[in-house]
C-alpha cells in the first residue's frame, strides 16, 4: 500500500474478516474494546489475559462478546503456553503490560519481566513459529520523559523518567529490531492518555482520569496535584482501536513508530472542572504533589500525530466532552463491576 492511501473502515472490514487475531491483555481496557470491534467485523478472536487484579483485566469488559471469542488465561511471561496461539495467528495485537509508573518504581523487576522480558519471548516465538504474522505493539508517550518542545513528535529525544518508561522502551526496541533484522511486520504506537468504557477506575494504575471519574460519580473531590496547569491530550478508546487496526493492515507502517494524540489540549485543572460538570456531581481541590509522584512527573505533554495521519489517514474523531459523557454513562450503569 502507498503511504498516501488512507485505510478506511471498509478496507479494515475486508482485511480482517475471517482473520485469526490474537490479543494479549485482551480482557483489559483497550484489548476488550479492540476485541469487540474485531468480532463485529467477523474476525476470529482469541484474547490472552492472566487477570492479575492489579493490571486491569475484567470479565465484565467482554460480557457482551464472551460467547464469540476464545479466552486463554495465560500469562504473557509463559512462552510455552503462548506459543501455540502465536503459531496460528494472522495478527497479534500486543497490548499486555504493566502500566503503573509508581508500581514500576516500587517493583522494577516485575515491570521488567512483563514490559521487556515477555516482549522478547513473544518475538522469539514469532520468529521461530510464525514470522509472517503482523504485530502492533502498545508503546507509550512516557518514553519521551519531560518534553523539551511541544507538540512532541517521533524525533523528540527519548529520556524516560521512570522504570516503566525504560522497560517499555526496551519492549518497543525489540519490536523494531525484529522487524529490521527478521522482517517481521511490527508497528509501535506511542499512546497518550487513553480513556473510555472499561478503563480501570478503582485506582490510578492505568491513568489518573479513571479515579477522577469514580470520585465524581461518588460525589467526592477530585484531587489535582500542584497548580493543575499541566497540559495533556487524551484519546477516546474507539479512536485508539482505529489506529491499531489501520496500522496492522498498512504495508507502509511496517517497522515504524507513531505517536497518537489529539488536537484538543487541556490543563488538568480544566479537565477536573469538565469531569465535575459532565458528571453533575463531585468537586475538585488542588493539593501538593506527593513526593514520589513529583519526582517522575513529566510536566506538559501533548503529541504530534501528523506522521500517523499521513501514513493511514488516522484522525481522532471523538471530542473530549463526548468521550467523557460516554464513559461516565458506562460507569453509572456498571459501577458494581469496577469498584
């Protein structure tokens, strides 16, 4: 495919209908939303998830499609049990990971095992058992550390501020190396703050926004660290699913790294006010940064996603207010399953 030809919803459906698709972390937030979309277009979907309580997997996330997917409760660190699934896959969406920045500082070895070691094992299984499959790896904007210029593009210096960023960088570099050296079709997407139905909300292990939504719905205060002036961009999960599918199908994306992002940039203080307004309950208050968080805070961040737009025509479609309302409505209905 030319890098100037966009990947459309029609070509996604045509390309993936009947395909054998494997999703690591498939009972988690992004993985379950991806599985739902794939089922809707007729793909044959297997999700792999160990359901470790701290990592976000939740059977409620796939309650509506559980009878139309295969669920394998294998840990991604278990190469022997994962290999047969890899051997038969046409596509692998490699989304399993440890996402908490604070947890990575408290328990760096576990973070390394999941975000670096397991990724190397997965790629070795691909190389030996199925080098023709296509892989999209969920990387992170955390690799950049504290931005020196905004918006951040893919050429920005890499300088992680925590163990999680270092290990995710290792995972990304393994994927890029196996594409360059062994010809495996890998794509790495550096995701920013993804939100939507199914996100972890009982704590801040995936994103602070989850615990804010829970607080607002329970009419409790949202805690905003510092002066709340830090700038961020956010992607609704449906837009992230679009990016995953589009890059998986594009020949032009092989071996490449792309930022996700949004043209809608908001301060954390204004975001807190927006959540309270959309929820119709709760409040927010400014508090001092906890010392452990302050040391790894990156300040302002918003990404330049123009490379991805040029490659496949991707654009974020869901505005922040709309996405927040959809997410709040979901948790009003299913709060018992998430907190």
